[in-house]
C-alpha cells in the first residue's frame, strides 16, 4: 500500500455509499483487505504505509485490533444501508506492514469479526503476509486453526548481500523451515521475490529462484524493484551511494524467472504472479485486477464497491481518532464514470493471462490489435478467439501495449 493517497472528493463522515453500488452486487465477489501498518524495521526501498514502534506516536499497536473491528462494524452498517442483500466474503487478505507482528489471537479476532459481519464462504481464501522471522511452527498452526488457509512469505532473495541492500532482516536459511512449518499446519504457501536490486547479478537472481523452487510453493510472486520517491533507497541513489536498477538486467531477470518457473510446472496468470494450478492463484488479488468489490480496513487502506472507490486516513493516530469518534476513517473518495471504468478495465484486465475481451475496446483499440500481433506483443490465436493475451514480450512492454489499446 503506497504511502501517497490520491486527491479526490471528501468522504462523508457517516461513510454512506450511494444506492447505485448495490447494482450488480450479487454478481461480484466481495473481499476484505486488512492493513496492519506495523513493521519491526522499515526497509529502505519500501513506500508502503508502514510504521516502526519508534515512528508511531499517540497510538499503541495493542489497540489496533479493536480499532479495526470497529471499522468492520461500520462497514457492515454502511453496506446494509445501501440495500445490498447480505453476501458472504469470498477472500480475506491481511497485508502490511507485517500482520504477523500482531499476536495470532488478535488476527483470529479480526477474522472472527469479518465472519460475524458477513459470513465466510465455505471455500473462502484467507491469506496473511508474513516475514520469515515473524512466525514459528506454533503460530502457523494457530493461524490455520483460526481459519487462515494461506500464507505469503516475504522471501525477497536468497542472497545475503541483496537482502542487506534491501534491509531485510531474515536469514535465507530460514525459508525452508517456515515453508515446512506452514505445510505441516495445512496452509497453502506463496513466496514473494524482488529482482533488480542494485548489486544483484543474474546469477544472484538464479540462486534465489533455485531456493524458492526447491520449496515447491503453491504460488510465487516476482516483482521488479521500483525506486519510489521519498524512500531511503531513492536518497541513496541520488547521492551516488548505490547504483540505479538496470532496466535491461531486470528484463533478463524476468525472462529467466518465467523460463525457470515454466520448467518447474508454474504458469503465469498475472504479470508478476505464477501458480502451479488455477486453484492456487491468489483469488483476492484477482479480485483487484478484474474489478470485484472489496472493503479495505485500516490506516491508508483502499476500498472499492460498485464503481465507488475510497481510502482511509494514513496515519494510525488519525485513523484511531476517527474510529474513537464513531465516524468513518475515509479521507477521500471518487465515483468512477463509465469512461474511467473502461480505461481501468483495459489497464488491469490486460495484465492477466485470461486476457481482455476485445469487445470491451473502443474502435481505436480494436484497430491496434493487428499491429500488436505483428509486433509480437499479443497472442494472435487468442485474438482470433476474441481476447487480448500478452506474449512474453508483451508482458515486458505491458504499459506500451495498454497505451496503444487506449490511444
């Protein structure tokens, strides 16, 4: 969750949504995202809305679960007031920050609050992110017993000097342990990797992929390092202390990852995500990319329901103050018009392997299809079947493809 929030319309104090959000409500999935904004250490590359103990003033980490539960109660009232029929939650995702810095009892309490508010579908996917050094075998078993089904470990790299540049604190030798403990607990396992860190070679990246694949995770994410303005890493690069990431090397790293993953039985389903089978895809994240509904709980969390998008106040103290006053913590919101929704559908749906329906493009976008096929950026056979599906080259140039589809 990036630290900067967009500028838009003010959100009403009662958080009420227009009745229009109930249109098509039953046809869309509903997910809940819980943002836990606490970290033991702030990594130099991170631009997410997170805080260490030294950075937070006026709030206590131990109070957070109660505040989030109060927002869940607000959310239930707001959605009920729209006239939308009760609907169970299909996915829950605890992100951060480091959600597993909270005691498992509090994570279980939050999941229980979601269950009490809306109910969980029988096949609900319930995920928490975790640092490898923030869990043990007992805590992972307790998460499973509380109803969690999936854990996403922030592995990032297997190479000590890369982890040091990223300011990650875990020992890569712990990765096999936590994966084993998660599996023994009955949890699905995802590993998150970052590539293109300054000083990281192609061989370093291969070593990280080797270690990750040796664990046979159900799911793997690989994200190119982006230098975000205002971060410690950006300042280090500006001062010449660290080299800037190399775009060409990052492209080589992506191609290596895609090849090694495919050889190991993983298929890409989104630009930065691979899974061993369809059932192991992150259904929660697919909800973002395909325009489903979700309520974001916590400081800085974003929500979207029926074409209305809003976001909470960033700082935990400001969030806590609103919650204590019994008013919505939303900082701003916007109602997406038809043109914006079409644009976002192209931007997001083109990222996934199922592809974008060509019928959803305007005349100019449809006119760009032949050129994109000729340039090797979209799959010709898929286009004949009515969908825009990116080739490997197209994935590397996805932004350029989207610009041509929207031009």
